């Protein structure tokens, strides 16, 4: 059967419009992922039950952020909004789980004034280093310390309230450091309340066997690009098993939270994976 020319012409026009529409949608999606979504910060709020939590800390708010990657298509103008959001959340404890700067970035010293704008909560400002930080490790440590962050490298400290203690521990980066939980947790027991900060989330396969009550991590960026109904496309080494959100690990059901982070790496793109700031009310 021969298709009439007028019908064929109409069919070709409709087809052209359809494929041009797909192309346009793809271009708009790409533009939004580059220019829009990666600055569209999401505030996630959760109640979080923490084993052994002393009564004096029940109801405290922990704010967790990660992976700023300053210097990689991300500068002070963008990061200042994150500072404002965190201050508006009014945390009792502030946690940063690494990658302040991107590999090779000259940003560390310039970050001091920004990080210093973060109010110091009653429970302090705490940080560990990420794999990208190791390329300018000492400068990053100086910048964080100058901004009143306590940087934890295979060690722990405590917060005291009403003569009760909450312990904050941190280890060196898994990929470029020498993380050592035996040293970091030396002197602590299963009766203590210990919150562990580790840049790479998959480290939980080791930390679950130690006196740790909750682990906070970043590094994964949530995959940066997520396909609806499928999920993340690719994640870095150290975030292959645990990518995004709250998990309960092993027989002890150890809580692990993986923060999607603020910035990006490799490509300045986020798609169905908004940057995240997380607020927990602990009990």
C-alpha cells in the first residue's frame, strides 16, 4: 500500500518535531543540571536514634555537610549560601566529613573567612579530611583549625554537658591516609556513646566491629547523576556499597548516614541528585 504524499509529509513533520523536542529537552536538562540543580540545596531533616546517648544530649541537633570541592566550578559566592543555611538551622553540633577543596585547588586559605562565618555551636565544629584534601593537606588543616573546626585524624575528643560525655571520633582518609580505629578509639568501650566521622562510607564494614554508635560519611556525592527508577550511575572507590542516605549495618544495626555533599567533582553536573545539608535531632 502506498502512503499518500501529504500523509508522508505530515508524518515527517511530526517526527522532526518529536526528535527536536527530545533534543531540546535533553539540552534543557543538561543546562539545568549544570546551572541549576547543583546549587539547589536540599535540607534533609531526620530524627536519629543513637545507642548509649546520654540524657544530657537528647534533643540536640546535629548538622552534617560534606564535599564542598571549592575551586571546581564552585566559589565563595556559591558556598556563602551554604553558610547561611547552616547558621539558620542553628545546630548544637556541626560535622564536616571532608573534601573542603578539589584536588590541586589553591583555595584552602581563602576558605578561612567563609568557614569562620559559621557560628560555633555549643557542641563545637568537627571535621575530617577527604581524599581531595590530601593534595594540600596541611593548608586544609590550618584553614579548618583557623575557622574553629577540630580536625580529627585517628583520634577522639568529647563534648561534656551536665557532667555527661558524648565522644566524637575521626580517622584519616581511607584512600590516601592511614585510618586506624584502634588508635582513634583507644580507651573507649561499648558503654560509651561514640559518633564516628569517616570520609568514605564503605569503611563501615570495619567500624561496625568497634564501639561505634553511629557513622557519618560523605564522598559519594550520591552519584551526582541519578536516573529515575534506576538510581546512581557511578560512584567513587570507597562508596560502592553505601551511596546515599541512612543505612543500618550488621547485627548491631549500626546507623550510617551518607551525605550527598555540596559540590561536585570530575564533572560540574548534578542530575536528580541535589546537593545536601542534613539536620538530625538525636535521641
